[in-house]
């Protein structure tokens, strides 16, 4: 079995060493394609791969078609919208993610953003504190739960909405469950977004929802840019000069946001949520372990395609 790690943004060496240890201990071969610059390099590399580990690399129908022996793709991270699930399913390729491995890293970044925003981007003016503020957690999965855990240290009031998480689970964590996303946005001073990009959620954070935010609200998006209706957000921030938006996923209209709201908008140049040494190592090694378990025992626990 040949396991290919294809990453234009490479794993840290210690992560690669850990992946290699898992793969070779199982009797498989490890191949690396790092810092590639052309798609053809990926197409050539997957031609004889039985398994593929990627990060944010695009695995579309063309890549899957080129990988004649491919049986499994693992996205080292939580999101997997960079992988064509339909094409994978049609080719009988199992797709997995590594949920939870990056969760603490993303959650810590949320609070880096929140402090930066409420202190007016450190421009020397008087800001506010997080203590006592109402934090709304939009989706209560692995990241959302870590956000709640950290927020307790700031003595914040915690609320969450998740259409798929039982209210009792949220309540047992000391967080107040709300019954609708509209209630969440209307009730909270700060919103931390953790929904995936799906047909139902894309552009779902729109004018109707944004209009419910209270004065001085801060929106933090460490999920996906696609869940934001950018036109609506630009119009909303134009009409409401009290709203701030901070994100680690640069919007398509980054230049517009930067020009119009220089003191109320911030985006990192690249997605930064999982960019820690610990998350890098955890996700990479988890991906390798899942591939080994898939081949050895047929374990499909983290499969995301049908």
C-alpha cells in the first residue's frame, strides 16, 4: 500500500515523522509531495497511491480520476469542502476528516480575535472587556465546545445554537441553549461562527440575521467564508458603524472591507485556525492512524461521504 501525503502547505517535520512511523509500522510505503506549485504534480503523484492525506489541497474529480488505485482520502482537519465528495463516492473512494484534532487551536484563535476587536485593534483608544459579555456560539461541535470552555475563564455569559446538538448537551456544559439562530444573534454581544459550508448554510449569515445584532456587536468567523453573504455584510456594516467583523478566512471582497471599514474589520492573509504546531501534529498523525485502521480492519468511523 502506498500512502501519499500531498500538501502545498507542508506538515511540520515532527508531524511527518509521526505519520511515517504510523504508516511504516503497518508495513506500508509513505510518499511525500510538499510545496507543489502545479496541479499536474499532484495528478502525477496520485497515479499509484492507495491512500491520500491532504490539508487544504483541492481534491476534485480530476484528481480522483487520475488516482486509479485510490481507496481513501483523509483531510487532516475538520472541514472537507476542498474534496469532491460526489466524485469520490462514484469512484468508490472513502473520504474522512479528523474531527477534534484542531479544535483547541481554532478556539484559542477566537479569543485572540475577540480581545483584538474589543480593544479597538490596539489603536490606543479605550476599548471594552470580555468579562460579563454575552457570547453566542453558532454551532456547538468540537470547536464550539472548546470556545465555551475557554470563555468561562473570561467570565462571559454563554449561549449556543446548534440545530443538531441536543439542548441537554449544551446545558450540561453550563451554556444556555437557544431555540433558533435568530434568537442567538439578537441576544448576544459577540458571535463566534462554527458552522460548516453546506448548501443549507452558504450565505446563510445574511441581512435578515445580521440585522438582529445588538449595538456594538462583534462577529468572529473561523469557519468558512462561504457561510457569509458578503454583499449583505458590507451593506450592514455601512449602515451600522458600531459592528466589527474579524476572520481568519479572507473574504472574496477583502479589498472592499479593508477600504470601507479599516477600523472595524480584520482578516488574516491565510486561514490560521489550525496553524499551530500541536494541531499540525495531531491532525496529521490522526489521519495516518485512520488510514491504517481503514486498511487493517475496515474502520470507516470518520467517513464523511456516502
